């Protein structure tokens, strides 16, 4: 029987720049992380969407 190993890759939400891309890592329930590769335009669109949602929640 194999030993249970802790999941790797868990951690805080983070964004790193790799070449021309932005790599977004988001922790998910149950362990692991969702990893997205975005260009600058896509990151700007995501920012606008998130600001729109968070502005309406804060009001």
C-alpha cells in the first residue's frame, strides 16, 4: 500500500510574469490550484470584471 503524500501546489493566490504571459494561481477547495495563463489584455478584462462585481457588492 502506498503512503499518503500531502498535496503539493497548495498556497496563496498569486500572479507571476513569465515571458509575455501572466500566470495566475488560485487555490481551490479540496486542494490543488487552478492555473491560468493570461496576456495583458485578458488580465485587464478580468480586473474590470472583478471591480464591477466587487463594487456592486460593497454598495
